């Protein structure tokens, strides 16, 4: 698969090193030639809160089959990421008022008696 094919591009060096680290943690110590990142054409990789990409890891030893990884990451759209963050804050605040405070109130009433 060539880098220009199917929305595929080489991974930046820091991302390549991250994938190499993941492979090494899982006992795969073969030398990596390249890491190609592909965004799926459907939805251009964007979902509600995350983006999906596929990483193809090609090894220097061509006898080894490439590894294909499915990667979920936060959306690259900054405005969308801020909206998701705000929604999570509201969700935490909601659980505080709906779950924690009633339980704390009940606990306090039990302790008074």
C-alpha cells in the first residue's frame, strides 16, 4: 500500500515511536520500517467524541506480515473537543447532585438519630 493510496500517510516520528513502544511492551521487538496511518473514508474517521484511525506497521524484515492496529483518539477538531469536555463536566456535576448529595444527606440523617 503506497502512502498516497486510500488516505494513507506516514505517521509522525513521535507517533511512530509510541507504536514501537506498544509493540515492545507486547513482546514484539522486530525492527519497524514504517508506520502508516489511514483514516477510514466513512465519516472521515470522525465520530461523536473520538476519531478512528488504522495504523499499519511494516517491519524491516519483509518476511514478517505487517501489523494492523485500530486506534481511537480524541477528535482533532478543537471546538468539538472543547464541547465534549464541557459535556463531561456537566455529566460529573449532574452525578454529584443526583447521586452523591442524596446519599450524603441520607447518611447525615442516619447519623443524627
